[in-house]
C-alpha cells in the first residue's frame, strides 16, 4: 500500500513534511485537507488522526501524527541522507534540542503574528487588541535573537556544515509572519544569509512552491468568503484571544 500524507500547505508543520518528502524523493499519495473549512473535523479524517491535526500519515495500517515524529519516521524508514537526522549521538541531540524548543517559541509566536495581523481581523472580522499584537511581535523578536545566539551562532547550519531537520523546521516556522506582510529578515543579515543557504540546499523551486499558499494569503483573504472560517472561528478565538 502506498504512503498517504494528509497536508494543508498553509500549515508550517505540513510544509516541513512536504519539503522533506519531496527533497528526498519519497513517493506518497498527497491527501489535501483544508484547515480553514474545518475538513480536519470530518469523520474520514478522524479515522486517520483522532487528534484532528495536520500533518498525518497512513503507511499501510500504520497511522502517525505530529510533524517531527513523522519526519523522524520517514528518515529512518527511507534511509535518507545522514545529515537530515544524524546517527552521531551529539549531532542528533542538537537536532532534537532545537525541535523540542521551537514549539513554544518560534512556532507559537510566528503563528500569533499571522493570525493577529491578518486572519482574525481580515478573515474573521474580529479586532485584535494592539497590546496582543505588540506582545506577539516582541516575543517573536526575542525568540529570533535566541535562535541566532544559541542555535545558529556562527555556523552555516544549526548542526554545523550541513542542513538538518532542525534547519528545515526552523526556516518554515520563521517564514510564517511573512504571510501577514512582515519582513522577518529585515536588519537581520545573519538570519537572512542562513535562510538563503537553507533555501539553496532545499532547492529554490521546491522552497517557493511549498510557501506559495502562505505568500499569496494576503490576496486570498481579500476574496475569501467570511463564512468559510465559521467552523474554525470559535476555536481560533478561544485559543488566541482568551
């Protein structure tokens, strides 16, 4: 049976999994799920992932959720080049260190900027208090400073001279506020140089393809039917504004 991967490329974790599989020529059946219309809450997807989150995979009778777990599984199963998830204990520990840290720092703060500045006010018609927006930007800025100081330092990539899962996840997470028009890399030359190296290693065409849904989001929101977000609205507002 073929490998099935359930994705919506608006989602940062989905983009990471998509890029990783495409870059490593892992063949899969791309199952598209639309988060904005609540497709993840449908009965069929519930059989794949009871957590109702993307991405998710179905490999024969085996179902797996959570992007980091998925990429580790795929790296092991398909014997991807060692630099992605190194066999060396200390290098692998550095990858794991970043992947453990990013959930409550880069990812959450970048997501808040996108939702606070674009999706909640423009797609849901709900005003976001300026204080919340300012706090999200401040938190994101602080996380980027920590990323450069702690994880990147003066190395080409997080683990050294080669790209790893840590760099892939990091660049995708850091790109998220770009969807709301924020120039994340302005006045951050070290961060921009690193992003450009990661994009080159991934391949510009694949990198840009994976981020197209994000980069076109501002225009898409202008023509989006407000009712499209109704299934998500209560959950989103409770999560971000409560």
